[in-house]
C-alpha cells in the first residue's frame, strides 16, 4: 500500500474541505499538531495517533441478502480515511445484492468473492481470510448496525502493542442506542458463559467487530469449522488457547429489527451454547 495517509497536507491551511481527505486525520502532521495543542495524554484518550508506514487494514464483509444497506456500508468504509483492502463475500445472495456489489466493484477497488450457495457467516469469513493481505483484519457486517468510524478506537491498542485481539463492545457505555432488554440479556448470558468456559472476561462475545493481526487469523484458520454465527465463539476460543491478549473497546451500535432484515435468531442462540460447550469445555 502507498504512504499517502502519512503525507496529506493540512486541509485547514490548504483551503481544502477536510471531508474529501479523511486520511489526513491519521497523518503524522495532524497528530504532531494535536500533541502540541492538547498534549500526548489527551491525544491518547481521543485515539489520535499516526498510522505505520504502508499500513493496510483488511475488512471482511460477509453479505447475504443485504441489497438495501451494503453499498452504504461500503461507502462508509471508504470514508474512514484508513488505507484498507475491502473483501466482500457474497454468500449466495438472491435479492439483488450481487448486482449492487458488481456495480460497486466496477467503481472502487474491492475484492469480491461469490459463494454459489449460502454457506453462512463463518464460511464467508474463512474464505476471506485466505485472500486478506492487510496488517490487521477486522470483520464488518453488511447491515447498518455497526459504525466503521470506531476502527480508529479499536486499532489503537493493536498498533501500540498493548493487545493482540480487540473486540468492540456494544454494552457498558452510554454512546449507543438502547437495545431491547431480551437482546442484551441473552448476549450478556452468552458472554458470561463463554467467559467461564473459555477464559477471557468479555462483555460482548457475540460482537461482529473482532480485530486482530493477520497472522493471528491465519494461525487458527486451518482449525476453524463453524459455518454460521458460531464462528463468534470459535474465534474467541481458539485465540484464547493461543494465550493472546484480549482488549475491549466501546463501539456505537444501532439495533435493527427482523422486519429490517436481521437474520440471527433463537436457534443461533442455542447453537452458541453448543459452541461454548464444544470449544470451551471440551476444547475441540
């Protein structure tokens, strides 16, 4: 990848609207100015830091029947200003998502992979890991529940060498939409049970936002088995067995309903219990 994120000119001094050059906010020049203005401690608290030279973030986007939201999500990813490789796996969509993705691919540099039949989120993630080239990999759902603007906060402990795996937690902080009580209760129970069975004390084991270095994804790839949402538990368990350091960072979350296309259901909750037993207690 190029170093252009490190050489952006100051939008304020050049008269250029900063919105058209979001990579500036990760540049050495901007970070130096902010450290001089508000100090290093405040910059750390606000996640203001420069990116390493030639850094690239690989973003895995599994897609299954998300025609109404996927293009917006991909545009939002581009607008983060992060140098990234976007890997989209069309997991057998039949609602027109494939056509929308082809149009986006023609206009932007996106790695598009298609599964002829729907195989599940876990299968899509495994496929994408094989072609990821970035220094760090993160998973992004194709709906509008998660905000890629939170990648800045999540990347910080990885780049600082303070963590090996970063999970974005949807709970325990105030900057979020309030979810239905049953949604948070079920997620809380699964997270508690997974923590007991697997090891790391996590507040949101089912979060989509799981971020780690590419080598840590590749290291466990041959062992990954789950095709559906059980991948959330399996990833956690396999990283925990490697004694990797886990960190959580708060993220924004906008809950959507089933009539808006939400797919995970009570059967997946039951399956998650099986995964906790299988990968946690039995250590399969």
